[in-house]
C-alpha cells in the first residue's frame, strides 16, 4: 500500500509538471498587458496625432463630391382619352412601365441625349498643387471646335494666356505648342479651334491664381462622357405604390449635379411626349390617306348617280321609291354593313401581308365601331405590346441581339395568329354577303315598272351610302385622335425639383473622423497585441513563481543599478546603505531559510545564458556576507570565459585550471580583495577540458580543504543553459542559486530551472531575479552592466563577446 501511495504521488507530481510545461505561455497576464499599454503611450500619442493631422489634410485636399436628386412620378393617363372613351394603345402595366423607365434612364444612349442639352462639349480645369477644380459654367474662357477627327477628344490640353489676355499658347498632344489669338480660329492636326475669353475675368484669374495653378481643358467625346457619368447616375424605385423614381447624380461640381439630374428628368418627360405624339401622328397620317381615297370613291359614286338619273329619268318621288324598295330595304342595309365590314377586314389583311413594319395604331382605327372590334383588337394589342417591348429593348441592344431575335419570332407568330383570325372572319362575312345578295335578287325579280333601272339605281345608291358612311367614320376617328394627340402633354411629374447642393456628401467630416481615429486605435491595438505576443522576457519574480507553481524557492530580487557599474562590479562596499546593498542583505537573510545549520557552506551560482548577472550577484553577495564577519572565497569555475579577475582588477595567469592540473598550489592562487574577509581565486588560463577538471577528484579535495578555512565558498559557474560544466557543483552546493535578469531573460528559461529542480533533483535550488526596475517607468533592455558572455555554441547570445552589446531604446527620441 505504501509503495502504491508513493507511486501515485510521483505520478501526480509528474502529471502536474507536464501540464505546467504544456500551459507555459497560454495564460493572459493583465498586469503585463497594462504595463505594455503604459510603455507604448508615446506611440499611441503619435498614432492619434497622425490621425488628427490626416483628418485635417484629407478634408483640406480631398476632392469634394456633391450629390443632387429629384423625384419623378410615372403617369400614363390621358385626359382626352378618358373624355372621348378612346382606347389608349400606348398604356403598359404599371410594373412594366416602372421597370422600363428605370432601364431607359440608366441607358447610356439616353444619358448621352440628356447630356447633349448641357454645355459639356468642353470641360475646363484649374490644377493646383494638391487639388484640381473643374470650372463648370464659370470658366473665364471658352473653346469652340470644328472637329476633323476625334484624336484630340479626351486628351488634356494645357493653356496659358498672355498678360493682356489677347492671346496665349496651348500644349496639344505630343508636346506640340501652338500660339493662338482670342476670338480667331486656328488649325491643329485634327481640329479647328477658337478660344474666346472674358478679358477682365482672365486677367483677374492670372493675377490671383496664375502663379499657383495650371489651366487646361478637355474636349469630351460624348460617348465616353456618357459612359463615365452612367456610373455616377443612380436611378432607384422610391415608392412602387406611388410609382415614383429617385434620380440622383454625384460629381465634384455642385452646379453640374443639379443640371444633370434636371436634364435627365426633363429629357425623359420630353422623350415620352415625343414617343406618344409620334404614335398619334402616324394614326392621323393613315386616316388622312384613307380619307383622300374614300373621298375620291364617294365623289365618283355621287357623279354616277347624277348621270344615271339623267339618263334613265329615275323619279325621286319618296312614295314611289318607298313602293319599290320597301321590300328589300332591310336586306340592302344589311348588305351595306356586310360590305363595309368586308372592306375593313380586307384592308387589315392587306396591311398584315405587306412587308415591313405594321402600323398597329392604323389597324385599330379601322376596327373602331365594327362587330369584330373586340375580338381582333385584343390580338392587335398583344401584337402592339410585343412591338413596344422590342422598341424599348433596342435602346440598350442591337438588332442581332438574342433578346431582339426572340421578340422578332414572337411578333411573327402573333401576326400569323392574327392573319388566320382575319381570314376566318372574312370567310364568314363573304358567305353572309352571298346569302344576302341571293335574297336581294329574289325580291328584285318581284319588282315591276323597269326593275332593271331601279335595281341599278339602288346599287349606285348602296355604293354611295357605303362610301359616305366610311368617310364619315374616318372623319369622326380623325377628330378623336386629333383631340387625343392634343391631350398628350407631360404625364410624368417632377415631385421634387433638383437643387444645387450646398454640403458635399464626401469627404464626410464624421466618417473621415471616425475612420482616421479608428485606424489610429487599430494601429495602437495591433501594436499592443504584437508587443504582448512577442513579449517573452521575465518582468517580475511573480512570473517565475507562477510558472513554476512556487515549487522553486524565490530568494529575492536585485534592483537595477541606475548608474554605470564599475569595472570591479563590487557595489556594496561603495555605498553600504544603497538599495542594492539592502537587496543583497535581504538575499543573505533569506539564505538562512534554505540552510541554517552550522559549518562551512558551498554556494553555486549559475544562469541560463550569459549577461544575466550571475558574476555580479556572486561578487556582491560575497561582499555583503564578508561585511558580516564571515570569511568568504569566490571560485571562478567559468573557465571558458573567466570574468572574476576583471571584477577584481587582477591578472588571470594562475587560477583554478592550474590548481586542478597540479601546476600551482591552492595557497599560492588565493588572492585578497578590497574587503578584509573576501578572497577569490581566478579561473586561470582556459583549459581544453574544463568539464573534466570540475568533476575531478582534485576539485573535491580542494573544496574540502577550503571548507576548513572559509565559512562560505561561492562558486561562479558557467551558464547552465549553454554548457553543463556547473551541474556537478549545483548538486553538491548547500545554496544552489539560479540567476534570472528582468526584461532580459526569456520566459522559456524558467523551464531550465524547473528541470533542474524536478528532473535533476536539485531541491535546494533558489531563484534570484536581477536587474529589476522597481519603478517600472521604462522598458530598458540594457542595464548598463557592460558585460556579456559567449560560449560559441550557436545559441545566438554572443557568449564569446567581451562586452554585451547594448540595446537601443525603441523610441529614438527618448533619453536614456
């Protein structure tokens, strides 16, 4: 049972040790984070100052963008049509009309038509050091052009006026310079130009801004300009129920934005009126052509009746005419109506079979009032809708487009259906006409008193009546469509007039302010996070105890020495009441908690790498203990890179290496320091096998002999993280001390000390944190020890360097 408990305890200890290694750097340290925040205050101030300067400069020099908009209500009603009850063949469904209107307004072809109404053939600019302004409708000069070709279009042409403003010079493409006189035409390679100028305005312009600005103009290609402006034009559905569209345009010129929006909306209204009026005009032209033809036939019929009456002495007595035609008058009227309908249907069939574009409006006017109006009108309206949709699609597409070809196929199919319907109705009309004619002949055979003449006279009267009714019908339709055409005024309404904007939409002060300071905040945050992530040095003794879970004793800290450390590195004798001397006294006191037994003791001092201050701690700790009356000796076992002789200002000819190989006696190598009870033995010449010398029997015998003379033997070992020479001394030491240096030693160095304690079994191991900035006002990596090691094992810490290289402050303007 006892063995199981011991085994279980050992396993738990191992598990905790493994977990400690796995989670070594996974904890968030709020204190470190706040320290980094305080340390980077100057950078934060720099970022936010830069953000403020960027905010001011951007608002000062960024091009201003203005936006103007208007609300357009789409309407298709025609008051004249409502009064006359005339079918509106131009109406579309509201949803289709809105979609069609949006696409038309977005069309580059339509936009080019609208831009043609504005003075945009030439754009005038003034270019400053940081900003370029367009002089829309405010230029002191104008350029007129007679183009030969478009090679100059879209190119920048610099212009300079003479002081008198009566002439000047332009720089055309290729760097060619040409002189001109204002008000006179002059020839270039591709254009004839004339520049006119307001003399007073040009002179004022040269006087105020002539030295600072460069003036130039651009002759615009309207297709290219429409393509550019199409990207700045926005057409959106404002309210579907109210059938309103919002048209907006943005540009660097405030006046231009309102002008373009007004031009686009006005041109849309004008185009709609023109389109509707054109349709009505075609109907009226068709009716006029029919009227002329019918009038000629009516006049011919009237002349034929007069001639027949004279030749046959036909009586015009009403009673006598009633006697002859009473029986078949009803049939004759029916026959007249049938013949009229037959003629209308024949005319429609002729129109449908003629090649070219079908005038649907004309066909609808012929059908008005007929028996078959509703049946055929529905099919004609469907045909008209397809033709209208095809015309709308042609605004943005070419005839060979796939969508246009689809419309062509649908139109051809609808024509075939309509032709078949007309033929079917026409066959029925012909059959009915034949039946009526047979019945009329039957009644004529029963007439007496020159029935042939009366019959012929009745035929002439019937023909005249047909032509007269058809002529009257055409006159009525002409009057209706003339009134309808007059009713085609602007149906679309501008609900909100485009105004010249006073405030730009960009750059926005609030957006720019938020963006600049958000960037400064993000840079500050990124800097803090990066420095936090990259921060892998030990800053406090608390970090060491936390990562080792307080298993290793913390002997204490040594404050950072603010002044330059002397070559001897012994400070406690210079100012015994200093904070550093007090710190070493605290270390001396805390050593009693590690071992307080009687007798001579051994202290072994080591660190992970060079530069952490183990020699500094060893010398000063020896000095403060010697002050207490104890006899202390320091042994320099860092034989690869000895430093003790430099600390005491002596030579290194004889020392530990010569003693251990038997060349010198120990008594001959012991040297006296400035303190009475403090002695030292230097490392001696660098041997080829320092590890073997340290673990040799001579070393053990030497320590035993020294124990008889001294109360404390302090051994300055090599860095344990680079070489293993000091491991043997750490095992036998009564006070094995591991040195870390604040803001210098890396956090993973703690694992080395942790392994010494847990794996190597050095249970008396204690920790000293050297170079602690007790004020924590700066983040200095250089503590001014002027000292470093280099063993040359490829660890990158310069172990072989005589002097540890000082690290400069990350703030170049900060004073040390």
